[in-house]
C-alpha cells in the first residue's frame, strides 16, 4: 500500500460524481420490503406508537400495493389485526381460508398481480394469549404441536396466493415441515424466508400494538425467541433452516444485530434479510421529531448499513419514504 502523500484517500471523495463512482454499496427501492398491517372494514387506523403508520382495510391495502408498485418496491409483508372475538387459545382463525390475511392476499393479487406478497406464519395474531404457538397448562409453547398448525397455516396462505411464507415463530423443525407440505401440495415456487435468528427483543412493542397482541401476551417469549447475548446460536439456527429448505433467512431486529447479519452472510453466502422493527422505526421518528437528527438522512444511512453488512433486502416501515428519496 502506498503512503501519504502519494496516497490521499480524500482524492476520490472530492467531487460528487467521484463519490458515486467509488461507492462500494448500492441501495435501491428493489432492496425494500414494506410491512403493512391489515384490519377489518374500509378504514385507516393510525397506530399511536408508530407515528405515520396505520392499519388499513382491504381497499386501503390495495392502494398501498399500487403505491409500492409505482415506487419500485417489489414486495409487501402483511400482518393482520385479527378481531378479538376471533382469537382463541389454539389460534384456529389462522387456518380459515377466508380470514383477514387470505382476503388481503387475494385482493392485492387481483388488483396488483405483479407485486410480491410475504406472509407471516405464526399464531400470535390469532391467539387469545398472544404467544406464537399452542401453550400447555403451564404456559409453555409446545414445539411439535405448534409446527403442525404452522404447516396448515402456510398452506392456507400459499393457496390464497402468497409468494413467500415467512415463519416467525422460532419453533424447531418447522421450516422442513412447511417445505415438505408446500412441495406435496404443488406450491413448488412458494419461497420460504425463515425468521432464522429472531431475538427476544425489547424493540417489538409498537408492533404488538399494531397487531393487537400487546395487552394479551402472558409472560414473555424467551423460551422460543433467542437470547440477545448469543451469536454462535444464531449461526446454528440459520444452518438448520437452510438445511430444511429455507430460500432466504432473516435476522430480527436489525441495527442492534448488524454483527449477526455480517456473520450469517460471511458464513453461508445465502440471501439474508433484516427486519428494521417497529421500535427502531419509532426511535428514528422520535429523534427527528425532537430535532436530534434529520429524518431522511437517518433513514437512508440506517438502510445503507444493512446493505453494507450483507443484506439482500430490508423490511422497513420507512420503505415508501426511502423509495421516494432513492428515486430522486
């Protein structure tokens, strides 16, 4: 390597065209997935803990799909706010082929067939206790019993038109079971994006408000979501999900786990996605509202950090804002 002054690293930064030419990482709208919350009725319901984010009825969700298409965002991630009266201990509404999620999938595919739909495979939006699976008398989430329900849930969503099913429950073995069922039922091109390293995080609060599960949750999710202290375990989780048939893997949350993203990408060389979760979004919005940072710059810098760490894409509530900025 040369030495100063023969080597001046500032030379290539001296002009805007040169900075663009030497950029090592590129962020485009194609790297964005927009999470959206679906509710009953033809309504918009702003979410207080997620300023700027709303739940949408079916007409509104279709309009958001058109907006995403026009902005170059390739994929939507859907999450239902299931009515309280349909939430049961066994989460059986998840298996209803005419549930809120399936109706939203069909409405989008009918109106905007060229946009991808990613669906959440987990029972927490459907259970009366707010957990991601079936619980025993002691409140412990049962692994194999839950996986059996998740297989049927994934099939219902695939049959409604989902392009990617994303099991977010963290049950052992569920990816292999879902892949086998998709193959057996003719859904060979339905992708699985596994929430492979999902941590028991303090950053999920506003999301639980959005899907109506915060007040229902009994206890915590530490027996199935990962300990934030663990990194080697994340690699084992990812390895298992890839071996079982995952097409891509996700790390959740995002920014506090950039080290995990980098290690997963370096170790496995598979498509890695991050979920910039509700608490991360809310922190950026709070900082911007307080004058502690400029919203647009904060959004683009954090998204670039995910790309630099190795992400193929990012699930972010800032997707439409970022797409507009990147399209300028």
